[in-house]
C-alpha cells in the first residue's frame, strides 16, 4: 500500500503514522493541498493560453481559407469571361466563313444553271438546225 508521499506503507509505517498526531499530519496535508491548488491554478492558466492560441490559429486559418476562396472565385470569373470572349470571337469567325462558303456555293449553283440552260438552248438549236436553216434562207 502506498502513502501520500509515495512511500510504501507497511504495518510499522502505519503505526508510525498513527503516532504522528493530527497537527503535524494536518500541516503536511495542508501544504500538499496548497501545492496542488497552485498547480491547478497554473494548469487552468495554461489551458486558457492553449485555448486562446487554438482559437486564434483557427480564426487565422479560416481567414486564409476565405481569402483563398475569394481569389479562386475571382480567377474563375475572369477565366469564364475570357472563355466567353474567345467563344464569341470563334463563333464570329465561323459565321463569316460560313457566309463566304454560302456565297461561293450560290455562285457555283448559278453557274450550274447557266450551263444547264445554255446546254438546253444549244441542244434545242442543234435538234432544230434544219428548221432554223430554212427560216434563215
């Protein structure tokens, strides 16, 4: 069995402790209680300090995260605007290219019909050459 001071107690120590009467023992215990109270005060103070540091660190971390989130959002908005501008420019160029191709295809279609019409006239004239020659004479 261990005593208050960590001294192993046996029957002889118990008898000796019983001989140590109340005033001495009480003074010793009061001294130990005062020491423990001081230690508890110091620990409470240390605990408050640690809590304060944790709270401050947590606040700083949250502020840094908020700042980083704000910067990321600004960059994303800027990149989105750049992307929209690029898409608008590409769309404009594609529309211009399509209009050019449409104009070229229209011109080719007109020439196709001119050639077909000319061939039809030529075919008609060749088919009726004898009659035309009679009218011309």
